[in-house]
């Protein structure tokens, strides 16, 4: 199992594209710096900066259309937005 995980992170993961909303990025900072274990804010900032600079993580702005669609789908599915 460890060999498969190692292979994945060495050979597959670097080629993947990830999409993240700018809101999620702010949430990551908030959770790291102000909740739970509360890592030093400078460390939380460095993590967020690394994500911002990572070309394999595509940052997406949240639009009003996205919000309207998310709320509609939440109402229909009963799943929290």
C-alpha cells in the first residue's frame, strides 16, 4: 500500500490539475490561523502563498451565478453548500 501511495505522489499527483475557489483559499488560512491547533499566522500565510503560486492549482473566482447554482443544488439535494 505504501509503494502505491509513493508511486501516486511521485508520478501521478504532480500531473494533476486542481481547481479551488478563492473562497476556499481564504477558508484554509482562517482554519489554520484561527481555529483548532492554530498554527502561527506566518506559517498559515506561507501555505496559502504556496497554493497561490502553484500553477497546478487553478484558482477560480466565485461569481453570483455560482452562488445561485450552489444554493439551487443544495435545496434540491439537501446537501449543505
